[in-house]
C-alpha cells in the first residue's frame, strides 16, 4: 500500500474501525475470550477469570458489550440475584478473529 493510499484513506469509515470500536478497551477482548472458552459465565466467575478488573469496570464493560449486541445477559428472578452472560450469535462471529489472534500470539511471542 502506498503512502498516498494511506494519506487519502478515511479510516473512520472502514470495517476495521467499526470492529475496533466494538472490541477496543482494556478488558473487552478478555471478556469475549473468557465467554468463548467457558460458554455461559456468571458475573463473579468472570471477575475471577479476568483477575485485576474491578466490579464497576466489569459491570460497565459487560453493559457496553451487551449494548453492542456481542454479549447476552440473562437475569434470573431469585434471591440472591443470579445473572449469566454468554456470547450472542454476533459475538460468536468474532471467535475466528480471536482464534487467529491467539494463534498469531503463540507463534510470535518470546518463549
């Protein structure tokens, strides 16, 4: 790709930019990856899988992923409250991309 191409590109209008707007953020890809690997996950389980994330940050990030149609939230009317998260079909469509990123990382990281 030439420099003129890059200079004239309107990256904000690309599919790449849209995809990045959905998955960028410190923890979004960790959450998607956890849901990809573990399927349906409860809130506190997710916190354990991710580690250093605060409850507030996890809650806000899950709400953003839900609003973007990548994560499904299922709330059960019981005491104590039970809430489970899973990938939507739209979220599952990101699995090949996440898999490719994992494969690339495994091939290129320093061992």
